[in-house]
């Protein structure tokens, strides 16, 4: 006998869901739902494993490793939430509800009375125990009442007029009611213990806070250290190429973590910082001492784009960010602002302070698809200024004779690093000029609104009579642009410096960030390759 009649109603419901506005606008989730349900109809639900879903439904490569890449779990979580919203809106009157139980990839088709629409979450007890009460103001007693209601659901509201309950049934009903009351009391006690044990604010999947973190930090004394957090990072810390220490994810509430540990990330020497992210409905509440801070938020779009399994591109993900209850950034489109997917993109904000409760509150607000965040930095700063950006074109940092730290190369796209043995004259810090990024390349430097002074440091350590490349004047010529405006034309380091291995600094004032919050420097070859040894950006006095 054919299996089709057995699942005719379920197949019709699947077709209705897939053709709805909600799922037509989310083709990747529609494809995932269709795959999981078809496996169910074919009697092959045992094949609905994480690896198979990744390969067959998402187009991952055969070397896909679910233990290292959580993309399937993330997308199934998104699908589960999408179904929940669908059956609360468009599908509120449907007789069949499609659900995906947590921890499983096998669908359930729940039949219900359309006159009594219910949430597709069939496990109401676990919903209440998890703190997802229908109202945020419902307390322990209210949740206990909800639990009792769930347990007695299905009993008749009242007996027909004149009807009586037989003695045996009366006894059974009494036993059943006694069981309900006992169970509700036991669960109520459990709820009370859970509420007492629950940290405030919530730190879902975060490391437990220390006693000092739980108390309001406004009363704390001393200097606030830099805060650097890799979002979605499960280890305690990560040390980047510049020697900066990043903490694992903490201080968050809500959202779900995704990671792509094998993904190549442009514009950084430290892809680890951008290979995981938090997405969904989430916020961060970060304890800070009173003071003035610079805030940097980092992003890399790993889900959307022509090279991604979800496809799309510009406009696929748009969201806003609130800081301490006020708009900080609106209608952010990471792919559009970064110039593509898999590109490290940082936004900088100055003069940020904690709220009166001693916490910096960041709320991520969806507009199209889910908000996301890759990393964040909170740096004590001088009022009205950001910290200067100092970059040396090599893969480790440098301290100059004034004690200033130059970060390892970052924010770049294209080109290669090289190091020459020649010692440049004309500077107390010859090491600043001994390495270069060369080729056809750019830097995208994140700055807050303001006016900036840019200093570019050069030395011709390859061309020249005594250098490996030979030649001299005219051997290397290139242009430099700042936010599409040419600031160096037919620039010849050897000629302007008066010879090889001589430090040469070029300074420009009055630069302002573009609409994406960046000063974009482009180094464009004319003869041979463009190059630069170090870059410094500081706010003008």
C-alpha cells in the first residue's frame, strides 16, 4: 500500500507552510524544512543527522565536521523559531502544526482544535520551567497556576446538568486530582529553587560571574582594564597577533552561537576573532567602572553572500543597535558596509559611558533577518577622542622609542607582507621602516565621527643600487587614495626621500570617515608595486 495517503494531511500542511509569505522570504529555511519533512514521509528519519543535513540540505563539502561547525544546529534553531512565529500568525487557524522538538531533527505533526489556537510548543511544562512564561511579570505563583492548568487540561469544564460521577470514577478522579496537586507542588518548589539560583542579569551559556562581577561595578575603585570579548568563543581567552588578550563570550542574554572555524576572513591576521558570532534576539550587559570609553563592535557576515549556502547579499540581514536604551546604530547591513561577506568590519564609537546601574547595555534589534555580532572592545579613553590607530606592516607588534605600541598588521585587504634587512636612516625607530605591505591593496580603518590626521611611513628598501631590486628613481611609482580622494599622485619613494633606505613620512590633515565609519586607504600601483611600512591615524587637536 502506498504511503502517500497516510501522510496526505501532513503533506498538505507542509505545502501550505512552504508557500506562505514567511517561508517564501526565507528560502534557506524552507529548503531545510522540506528536506527534514521529506525524510520523515519517506520513512528515512534516521538519516536526518547533522552531517547529512549539512551535506544534502545545505550544500556543505564532504569534509564537513558537525563537531567543529555548528551551522546545522544554528539553522535548525532558526527554523524552530520561524515555525513558532508562523503558527502564532499566518498559521494560527491551521488544524496541523509542524514542530521540531529540541535536540531532534525529526518533525512532529500535531493536530489541534483550530478554535483553540495554541503555541506549537507542545511541552508547556518545559516552557514554563525554562522561564518562558506568557508574561514577563508572572511570578512563581503564576507559573504554578500555569502548570496546574496544563496538568488538568482535557478535563471537562463542568458536568452536564443532572449528570453524576459514578463512585468508582469519583474515586479515580480524586486520585488523579491529588496527583495533579502533588505534582504541581513539587514542580513549584523546583521553580522556586531555580529562581533563587538564577543569576541577574542572565548569562546564558556564559562563564559564571565572580562575586565582584555580580555586584554593581559603579562602586569599584581603580582603573578599568580594556574589555575584549570574542562573541561565541567558548575558551577562556585568545591572544591575538598584537598581544592583546580577548576573553571568551560572557555578559550576554539570549541569542544562539554559530561558528565557522575553517572560514577564511579578510582584513585580519586573527580570523579566530570573527569565525564565531551570536545571532537572534540578544543583548549584552557589561559591568564597567564610571568613566569615558571607546566602543568597538566587530562583524563578519558568514551566512549570506554569493559564496554562502544561504545565498543573498546586500539587504539579506539588516538590524539596529541600542546603547543604554538609545539608538547607537540604525539599519546596519554588514555585507553592504564591509564590501562583502567573510570580511572583518569594525565600527567605532567614542564618549561611551555605563548606565547609572553600572552596566553598559547593548541591545540588538532586528529589521530583516536576525542581528549578529562577532566581537566587541571597550577601551578607557580621553573625552572627545578615540585612541590613535598605529599599525606596522608585520605580523607582530612594535614599541617605539616613545613607548607607543604599534599593532601588528590589520584592517588590510590584498597585498603581501615582506621584510628587508636594510636599516633605514633618518629615524630613531628604523624598525618601523624595515617591513612593508606591497602590491595592490587597501586598509579600512574604523574611526568615530571627527577630523583626523593621517601619517604614512615609507622607506625604499627593495629598489636602489645597493638593494636587491637595483634601479632607483622611477622603479616604483604608485597612487594613494583616502576615501576615494587621491592624496599621493605618481609617488616615488626613492625620488622623494633622496635615495634608498631613508625614512620618509607623509602627513595629511582634515580626513573624515565615510558613511560606513571608515577611512579607506587604497594603494594603487603605477610602476611595479605600491607599498607602505606603517600607518598612524589620530584625531586632530
